[in-house]
């Protein structure tokens, strides 16, 4: 797909804040390449408990200054209202107007002494403190959040975030398109009209993807897992097959009414660019 200058494409690209100078230099290159696609925004993750607070902030401000909107992720678990208030204020002072509001997951062993329990409380707090200054994006789970007691309860909790004032949602990644389409149907039946943008995880290797998916509750369908396992250490074949599978998924999602795509880039440009290149114009 060609980028159209001056017309943002309905794509967004997620980064994590780099930990080293080498990582920061890499991210500059990755950002430059992905910026050529003229995305709607870049987002930058936030370590729950505040571990990446300064690095997320610096990365977001740097991206915003380069001309395309940057949206910080902000997780509220283990945080105080005063702390969140001060983060929001710093972002306002730097012209940031989009935010991804999350509960977050605490690193194991860390106890929460925070004033927020769930993301809907954070969304309500942002609205209460800053009115309509921020466009608020929240997380959605077409395959249900791993801690949810049931899919129905999880959907109710998603609805709470929308009712608290979310403007848009980005989903956890998935490889079952039906789960997304079913989730869209549920939203429609429940009067939820905000855009629900699929989160897309390119497939470039297997072990890490498997680990991530176990943690975040994303299902790797058996047929896909078996094929990926079958490639063993043959990274080239995994990447070629992964590119086919994820490009098809993206095309299906867009054809089926997805309002855009949000790519979990893992601070790499090539896998995302290859997928975009495979999409029909
Ligand atoms: P919530 O919406 O609060 O839901 C968490 C769980 O609690 C769910 O099981 C839900 O059903 C339940 N629940 C929600 N509200 C209520 C309620 N009022 N009463 C009872 N139960 C409730 N993590 C990070 O640490 N940093 C990041 O930058 C980050 N970025 C992400 C970006 C995206 C697009 C996504 C999809 C996830 C991201 N995550 C990130 C992971 C996320 O923090 C975890 O999935 C976390 O476990 C849940 O966060 P949430 O905002 O969805 O929480």
C-alpha cells in the first residue's frame, strides 16, 4: 500500500521506550521509516508501576516534535491520583492530545498501593481532570482478558471504559479474525460505536511469540502453532510464512470493516512495512 502524503493512513505503530543508547539509535531509524507511511499516530508503552515513566515521556515528546502525533500509554495500577495528574499535566504542556489508558500488570512480586483498581477508573479520572483535552484509547480483548471470570463479564468491563469516556479502543493481538468480528457485533448490539482497531502482532519468530501469547492470553490457533513449530530454527521460513498469514489477516480485517490497524512493531520497521506492502490499495 502506498503512503498518501498529507492524508494520515488509518494505521498506528507502537514502540516501547528504548533502554540503551543503541536501542535509541535504532528507534530513530525505525521511526523515520515508519513515518514515511504517514500513520495517524505512534504510541509508546509504559511499564506498569512507573518503571519507564521518564523514558516513555522522553520518547513521546521526541516523536511528537518530529511532526506525527505520539500517544503515550499510561497504566494506573500502583499509581496515585497525584502522580497521574502530574503526568497528564506534563503531556498537556508538550501538546500531546492522545493517550492509551490502561490498568497495566504489575511485575511479579510488586504489590499495589495505588488508588486505581481498573482502567475504567483511570479513564474517568482523565476526563474529570482534563475534560476533552485528550483523545482516550483503551484496550479491548476479542478473545477475553486472561483474568476475566467470563467473556461476558469482560465485555461488561470493556463497556465501563467506553461509558467512562473512551474515544477508541485497540485490541490485544489475535490470529482468529472471527473473535474480532464477533466482538464488533457485540459492540453494535450494545450501542458501542467507538472505533475498535485491531492490534496486529507480526510473526517473525516463534519462541518469543509463544511466551508473549501465554502471558497475555492471545490464542495461537493449533494449525498456526504446528506450522510454526515445524519450521524449527529456520527463521527465514518462519518470517515468510508469518508474513503471509498476518497479511491475509490484516486484509480480511480491513475488508470486514476494521477502521484501521495498530501494529505492535517491537521497535522494528521491516515486518510491519512488509505487511503494509502486501495490502491492496
Ligand atoms: P482493565 O480494563 O482494567 O481490565 C483488567 C481486568 O479486570 C479484566 O479481566 C477485566 O475484565 C477486569 N475488570 C475491569 N474493570 C473491572 C471492574 N470495574 N470491576 C471488576 N473487574 C474489572 N501493559 C502495560 O503495562 N503497559 C503498556 O504500555 C501496555 N499497553 C497495552 C496496549 C494495548 C493496546 C493492550 C491491549 C494492552 C496493553 N498492556 C500494557 C497490557 C494491559 O495492561 C494488560 O492487559 C492488563 O492486564 C489489563 O489492562 P486493561 O487496561 O485492559 O485493564
